[in-house]
C-alpha cells in the first residue's frame, strides 16, 4: 500500500477540541490537581471549545447540583480508595441531550478528559436522580476491586 494512503487510515487525528481556550478552565484544573477543589465539571461549547462549567469544594452532591439533564459533562471527582486519594473521570450525558451532541462528545472525550489525569473513567447516561453517591461509590469499588466500604467520595 502507498505510504501516504496508509497514513490516512492509521494516523491518529486530533478531535479538533480546544482545551486551552478558557483561562478559567486552566485555573480551576490547577486548583483541582493541587487538591484545593474536589470536583470540576467541564462542557463543550460551540463544538470546538472545552469550557469550565463549575468547580468546588462541596463534594459529589455539589457537583450533582451543577449538572443539568440536557448536556454532556466531563467531570473530575476525588475519592479515597483504601486510604489513598485518587481522581476519577466522570462523564455524564443527560437524557435530554440531542443525538448530535452525544455523538460529538464520544469523539471528543479523550481530549476533554486530557485536562486532568485520573485512575479510571466512569460514564453515566441516566436521569440525574439515578446518579447517586452510592452508585458512583459502588462503580469505583468495582473498578478498584475493593469493597464499597473502602471507597469514600469527596
């Protein structure tokens, strides 16, 4: 096969998502990495830019209150697993999100989650009332191969 054609099929391409366009996102991501915030939520604006939606110190319940059921969010949450602090990516797709936005988000998730390093990735496509601390705790426990009593969300 012609090497130029082979590159067409095998080269990785960027999603086209700008992760550095919002200065507030950079500041909040740094605060999250340093541990002064225990959650961060980002969303894609105009299909091209990842912007900060919110961040805070109020833990998982505060994160939930910042989400809506008509968008896609790329979040970071802190949890303690077996006494060790860990970070997890949490993706949330609201049930009222249109199909095109869902499709684009699936193609852009790697770029969106590259803002923070994490130990694992959780995805939820459900009503907000179904996204509970118990559900996330159990999913993290399954991922970390520990009991749910050894996981504590921030």
